[in-house]
C-alpha cells in the first residue's frame, strides 16, 4: 500500500519536475539544507534532540566561515509523528525551498516515506537514525549515519544470551512499525542461533496502550527475557503493565527506547532493563565530551541523547561531503557522501559501505535508579 | 486456566472503561437522537484535568485519588453543558446531519485546543491512587484494575438510580420517549438536555482518569480510539439502551483482550469490529435495543 502511494507520488512529482526546470537557489551566498523530523507528537523527543544537534553543528560551521565560503541555511520541518507527513514536507523542502541535501527522518517508517520523494528528485538524503535496512535500499541518493537493525538485533540477541544468561525469550513487536518488525525478524533468527529459544511471539499495533492481553500470554510462557523492539512511549507502558501483571523478567530493546520519557512514564518499572544505543554521553572519548559540553551550553544544560549525537554526526558528515565535493550541487554531494571513509563522528568512526549504510560500533546501556548507565561497547 | 482467568480480569477492566464512555453516547442519543462525536474528547479533557489536579493533591492516597476523579468529573460536566449550550442548542431545529458535522467540529476544536495549550508530546500521568498488587493464587490483580472496576460499577449504579428513582431521571426518560409530548406535560426540554450532557460528560471525565491510570501516557488524541470503540459498544448493545451500552462494552473489551492474547493479536481491532457487523446483521437494533419503526 505504502509502496503504491509512494510510486504514484513519485511519478506525479517527476511529471512536474520535467515540466518546469528547477531553478538554482536564488540566494547565491548560501547553501540551503533541509532538515525534517518528528519534533512534536508521539516520537517528539527524537526530532527535538536531533534537529537541535543538527542546528548546533551548522551554527558552528557558519561561525567558522561556512563551507566553500558560503553560509549554511537550514530549513527545518516538523512531521508531527504522523504517517504521510514526511513525504509532504520533503516535497515542500525540495520544490519550494530548493534545498541541495536533506537530513531526516529520525524513524525508519517516515525516513522511508521521505526517501521515496528525495530519490525521485535526485536530492541526497541522510537519515540520521533510521535503522531499518529498507531505508537506504530505496535508492542511490539515500544514506544513513547510524548502524542498521540486523547489526543491532544480533548485538541484542548475543547480549541476552551471553550476558543475561537467558534461555527463553519472548518477543513483543509493534506490527505497524518498520523499525520494530525489522529488529524482531533479526532477533527471531539470531537468538536461537546463539542457543536460546523463542517461547512467545506477540504483536501489537502502533498507538495501542493496552498490552495486558499480550503480556498475560507472555507471562504464561515464562520467559527469562522479553525483547521489546519499539519506541519509548510503548516501551514504558509495556514495562509498567508487565510489572503490574507480576512479570519480573528484564526487558531489552533497541535505540528507539532512548528518551527521558522512558523513565518519566515507566518509572521504577523500567529499572534494570537494557537497550542498545548509538553512543553514551558518559563515554570518556574527548570528542564526545566536547560535544556534550557544547550541546549543554547551547540548549540549557540538557544532556544530548543518541538522537542528538546522530543528528550532529549527520550534519558534519554532510558538511564534510560538500567540502570534499567542492560544490553544492546535489549530484556531486551524493558522490562525495558515498566516498565517506574514516569520518570521526561523536558516535564513532564511520565508513560508508557499498549499500550507503554506516558501519560503526553500538553501545549497551541499562536503566538504574531512573538514570541511563553505560554497560559496554560492541563493535561490528 | 489461570491464563484464561487473568485475561478475563484484563477484559473486565478494559470493558469497564469502554462502558463509562459508551453510556455517554447512548444517553445523548436517547434524548437528542444524534451521536455526540465530541464525547471522546471530553474523555481526553478529563484525563488532562486529572493530571493538572494531581499536582495539587498528595499522590498515592485514596483521598487524593478521589479528589482527582471528582475534579475531572466536575470540569467535564461543565464542559459538556457548555458544548451543548454553545454548539448544539442553536442547532436544535436543524437537520441531524448539521448537528453531526458540528459535533465533529467541536471534537477537532477540543483536540487541537488542548494540543495548543498542553503541547503535542505525550506526557506521563501520575499514580494518584495507591498502587499495590494482589496475588490470588496464580492470578495477579493490580489495584488500578480494581479501582477501575469499582468506580465503574459505582458510577453505573448511581446512574441507574438517577434515571429510575429521581424526577429529573423520569423527565429524561420522558424526553427520550417523545420530546414533544414531554414538553406538553410541562418538562423543560433545555434543562433535561443540559442535565443529560452533564451526566454523560462526567462519566466520560471519570473514564478519562481511569484510562490514564491504567495506561499512564496521555496526549490530545488519546480519546480517538477508545471513543470509537465505545461508540461501537453503544451500537452493539443497542443505542439508546443503558444496560445495552454496558453489555456492549463488556463484550467488546472481552473480544479485544482474548484476541489480543492469542496468535492473531494483530487482528484484534478487525475482529472486534467484525463482531459488530455480524451482530448488526442478525440484530439490526443491537443486542438490547428495540427496533422501532420511524413514525412519519
């Protein structure tokens, strides 16, 4: 269904494109870059953190004289966590604002929406944190600054088996999210490979708030660990309801958990659970510490989360590519992005592989007394 | 077996919340013959009111919890009366379709009004009632589930008493039977309708707080899905019938919970709504509704 809509959209958009030649950005002194994400709504903190960090990166670049002697002009759009909104705002950014490159979205489902449009217009796009493999498979214009779900799922399966010593795992998937189903598919294969068994496989739909039915079925299967690949709002609600039903097994999840709301809504229920993340603000790396200080100074003392770190890296990766391309033409930026090698970001050393995915390490974090605590790093 | 009983408890607490909402739909339909689509958003306002009031009462106490509940009910009752006075009363003689469109307008106004003032990000709802877990053999019951069931039972009982034992209740029944004849015997139509809205909205407000207690993440659009389900429950039970609304809500809650816990959990909404179609095919007036021929 989604693919069909995207196809129709793309073809209609292409028709327009050939009819009227897109003009070069009228303000010759600036390079326009589009940034879109869910700043409000269910996944609001993702977009908020990410777009703030992206802005911070470009502010620093502009203060240092810009790129190729030009200032960067960032145009930010909000997708409101709504399906369908991403393709609308990407179209607006490309056709009305004439941006030369795009950074967004934070989630996989909406990155997929935006990617279809960006690909049709041949405008390079970096998804800072869309981890589903399908995002970059959309076409040769689409890149990402994060690791992909197969890696994340495998890391979590091994961690559950080796560190948590779990034999029996239950899975609770959000069936309407590309991110969630993608992670679950990997875990379903990797956990048995590591010597465990999947004892219960339950599903829910995005927007659900009642998980007691699924959790009761999971409780009956008596798992040692529950794999919960979803975003923070659902993760917190599931944790609360699981503890209410008397389930004591730890929950583990992916990078979608990372937001202060996880602890605010989940409270004590989420304590002792684990998730994989892109970076930890506690890392002793001087690059990380410098970034944390700058972000806190700029945004009222708030500690940057993984989404912020990725938004920052995506912006710097793009700036690096424009610098190497020596031009702000979309086609040249794309080629330079594809050639990224050994880029030192705050989330680690990034190489672009042949499928335009970033190859880089993951961190495992736990929640202790309402605080995110670093456990260990896992390299590819 | 214990899993079955556990699911039954889950179903009961979910059904109880749907019932509180469904009663409001069915009551308004009874006196005005239209579906008040803004009802689900009154439910949302109830939850938000609860979260504001909760900041000013001691959390985790029975008294504080009841204060939050009653404050939300009072605010929603006033809101319901205001909505009726400002949006629906001027349209009393207009075709039903106009009122229906207005109801959708009011619904959007409430949703985006709250989004404008409170923001679109989901916020957490504090635990206003004391939280404990009871272990009954293999079954686990949380105090929140008990609160939901107890409050719903008390409110439905109170409603039954108001409608069948008080003069205003008798007037409501009279208006629902025949508005014109009720006016002829001296019943003030405006008072009765305003009272119906106050009553229905107070129940929705209580439902909002109870829902937020069980699923402690609230946002301006939280009413949409429960509202739709409660509407279906009201139709299922026979719109205009109070016991029907409660029965419909319990059936829907049960169907949803049992499908949700099975291998077909993804289809839980499809099956719940499919059930509606099947029942409508065999009983067009709903389970407890009476099929009346439209008088011309």
